[in-house]
């Protein structure tokens, strides 16, 4: 009897493995609330993967701990391609440098699929602050302890502000929030003076005049903000940062599934509608292989570890 059951289970397992991927709904976990660049990229990819592969790709926003909660959930999920992580680089490469303990190992626990987009950051000010340039901000910081909002400790916005503090020799008070949506609300009401945000998510507030752009962290001016200088142009070349968004699976996910998702993502990024949606939101498209994504993760882990040590950055 036991032999019959074992054979039956083996047959059923073989049948399940033989089914084309995906044969049931796929969860796409985003570590941040709706409204930010990682959510936009995650939802765009999920929507098109669902249409192209004929199976539901359900986006789940799971926030908390700077993205660590969502990343841990994916790292510990079954490596079968049915739980994916759509994230910015922060939880993967910045958090390990600023959090004293981590619930996952970025290199060991994930199978990178592809980077899809990147975004520089823009420093924005509440209009009532009365500043127009970075020098105005620096001068005001000498007579007033300015506050800045970010999406949380260890976020790219947090690190960008630390770079600015180090470069300019100023003090700023960090006010962390659970995501950009919550942070920008207080910036709009001037409960905080400054806010770093992805250019893609900051553009709507800049265009309607509710926030004043000061400088961008890219090495070149952004097409959507042609009149806003880079930090380098404003005299602070060390303040350079580009966040990037991509798709990952748990380590151990079968290579054929990773290859399928990689191939589909590349095709999606070549679609006119996808390109217009992402670039129209201020993002730059990026197409990378799993190996290239893995190499960038490794390089950035080393970079942010050095940066955190140099700036003595600690998770609070």
C-alpha cells in the first residue's frame, strides 16, 4: 500500500512539474506602499506578465522595516516562481549596511531576474521655506535646524541626505516615514522642510507648484527637470545616487522559470506603451540580464558598506 501511495505521489509530482509555468496565480510582493516608483514598476510588470502569460500576477504591498519584511517573505518563500519581489535597490543593498541585523542575505537568498528601471532622486523644498537653490538651503541651515522626510531608515532618500550632510558639513534632522506617500503629505503641508524623492514620484508635485525642486542626484540633468541642476553642478559632486527597480525570485527557483520571466520582462520593456508609462513618470528604462543584476547587487553591497562606515550611518 505504501509503495502504491509513493508511486502515486511521484506521478502527481511529475505531472505538476510538467505543467507549463505559470499554472496558477503568482504573487508579486512590493516592499513599499502604492504611489512610489517601485510600486509603479511592479504593477506595470505584473499587469503585462499577466496578459502575456495568461495567469494572474497579483501585486501585494507589504510594508515595514525599510522593505525588510517583504524581502524576507520572498527570501523564505518556496522557490517555485509563484512568489516574486518587485523592489528598489534599498532593501537589497542599502539596508544590509545600515541595519544591525538582517533577516535575509541578499546574495544567498535571491535569484535576480532583471532590473527594469532606474530613477535619480530630487531634493524638494516646501515653497513656504523660501529657498530656490541648494546654496539657499545650505545658508538657511546655518540659522535653522532644517528637517527632511524620507521613506524610512536605510532608504535611498536617507542615504542621499547623509551624503549631502557629509559633503556640505551641515546638520539636518531626519524624519522617517513608512513610504513616500506618507512622507510627501507632511512635506506638502510644510510639517517638514525638505524631502528627497525619486524624480518619477516628485514630478507631479513639482509641476503643480506644490514642491520646489532644488537639485537632482543623477550625474546629468533629468529631461523632465531641465532647469534643475545636479548636485555636482551645485558644487557637491559626492551627492550622486540612482535608485533602480527590478524583479527577483527566491534563490533556488528553477533556471527555466527565471529565464522565462527574464525573457518576458525584456519584451515588455521594449513595448511602446510600457516605455511611455515608465518614462512619462520620470523613470529611465533599464534592461539587464540576471547575471548583470547579480553583479550590480554585489558591487553595490560593497559600495554601501564602505559608505556606511565612512559616514558612520546607523539604523535608528
